[in-house]
C-alpha cells in the first residue's frame, strides 16, 4: 500500500505538471498540495503569469514572495503583480519588469514606486 500510494502521488504530480505546462491556469484545478509545489507553480506561471493567483491557496509556502516565481510570473504577464506579496511590489526590478510586460501593472505597485 505505501509503494502504491507513492506511485499514485508521483503520477498525479506528473499529470499536474503536464497540465500546467500546457495551460498555466490549470493550476486552479489542482489540489492544495499541488498548488503549494514550487516546481509546479513555477511551470504554471512560466506558461501564464496570472496563474500566480491560484498558487499556494493558504499562503503556507509564501510562493508569492519567491523572487524567481514572481519574476517569472510578472515577466509572463505584468498584471500578475496584483497577486505578488506587498514586499515585492516595492521592489523596483519586479515592478519594472511587470510594467514592461503590461503598462497597467503600475496600478499594483507600491505607492512610493508609483511616484517615481
């Protein structure tokens, strides 16, 4: 039973990874454990930055603070800045990348960066 359980988990992980690589928004359909998996979330936001909104639903892993995930997400779609932890919305590099990707992302930047 333990081996079977591990094999099933690996199979689900592989299926989830394949799904989000094809459509990042498929992250929304995954269970909480999959949505907390850094590798799966990174693949999802690489395909569609807006998938960040479905990552880590209870914020246990703080994936919206993970610089690599955030930079990948906002590089893919600047509007993903809305779902980034506030600490990184004050980061000039993050905000510049987001705004280059989509000018409307400036709306989600910190007040200080908006003034700059």
